[in-house]
């Protein structure tokens, strides 16, 4: 239908009542939570049971829209704990887009009075004005010692790109959970020794148009080698110049330190290693090392440089 999630939800209720259909809408049909809770069972079976004895409780990051998934995962954990199979309740952290954060707002208010918002976020699957499973979603975090985090759409796009580097193509709603982890690390919500699980709930194929916003558009070039080289050697935003006279053994330590800092800027950068050529073969050593690290090296004696684009 041509409308919002909330309009579709209301229409599904009206239609099922009018035609006598069975409504399986999440947040309305209680059996949907019974299905979602199997995610909690799988987390217990595949992750929690493998944790070493004495480890801290698992922290689970869940993207939240209507609240049904996080509620179902929580119910799965509660069922396992009632059976005596789950000694430690995992900590559940819900993550919402700042453009659709009705549940997070309620959690932060300290009550269970869900107030609708005018949802606007690129994460379409979690764009909800009035969450229909909001109360249980609030309790999922509160009863497990968890919390709610709110992230901007740009952080969600960044998360899509980061997950792509490890072979995970997540839709914006699914990447929201990872964006929450990034924020949790920055704000010390989680510790380095906390076991972490990020629940990715949907394939990027569900929303390719939104995912395309997370990457740079591929350049169109003329069919020449020089055009290819221009793509690689595009002028960087930052240049770091490092003299390494007679200190070739320090190169392997220098590069990763610079890389870790500069990659956080998200901008193209280059590392220029300056050598006066006084040591026989030193420039060749530098050039070969940079070629090995970056796939190519650019030389303009007496300096050798490597350019990196995100």
C-alpha cells in the first residue's frame, strides 16, 4: 500500500476484522513473539553455551522499530532461564534511529507510557510512529540491565559500509544495531572484555536504494591507463610527512599507527616517507614495502609516498 507503516498496521486490523481473516501482524498477534524468541534460543545454543565459565554476561544489540524482535528475544531468554538452562540473563541493548525513537524516549523517561513520534529515517523497517509492542520492548532492556541507544541516519549508513568490509550486506534497519555498538564503545557503555553479539535482522537486498547511499558512486573514466592512475592518485585530503633517514626498521611500526588514526577521519590521506638516498638501496626498500602494504607505491625522489582512499 502507498502509506506509512502505521497506516498499514491499522489497515491490517480493519481488514482482518471485516473479512474474518487471521492477522499475523507483529505487535498484534502474540504468536509472533513466540516465533521471534527462537532467535534467543539460537543465541543461547550457538554463543552463550560456548562462553568460558566465569565470563561476563553476553550483551546483545538489537535494532528496534515496533519492538517485536527485542521482545521476542527477551522472551526466549526468560523461557530458558525458567528451565534453569540460562544461569546469567544476557544484557539487551535496543538501538533506534533518532528519527524514530519512541521506545528509546520512553525508556529514558523511566516509565512505560509510549508516546508516538513523527517517524522519519532511512531505516524503513524500523520507521514507526507508534510502536505496537513498545511496553514489552522497554521491559526487555530494563529487566536485563540493558539500555537504549539512539543513532543518527549517517551512523547507520557508516555501519552498512563497515559491515560490508567483512562480507555482511545489511539493510539500514539491521545495520542500526552495529551503529549502536559503535556508539556504546565510544560512550563506554560496554567494556573491552564484554562478550558482544550484534543481531543483524535483514539483508541489504531488502533496501538496495538506501544501501547505495552508504558508498561512493563509482567513477566513470575514459578507457586509458592514465585515467585509472588518476583514480588511485587523486589528491588526498591529508598528507603526513615522516622523515626516516637511516631508520628503515621503523617503517612497519609507523604505517599501522598512522593508518589507525587517519582512517577514523573517513577522508583520503597519504603517508610520505622522506629519505635522502644516502643509504644504498633505501629508496627501493621503502618503495617495495609501500607497494606490499597498499598494492602500489608512488615515487617522487627523494620522497616516497603511498596514497590511501577510504
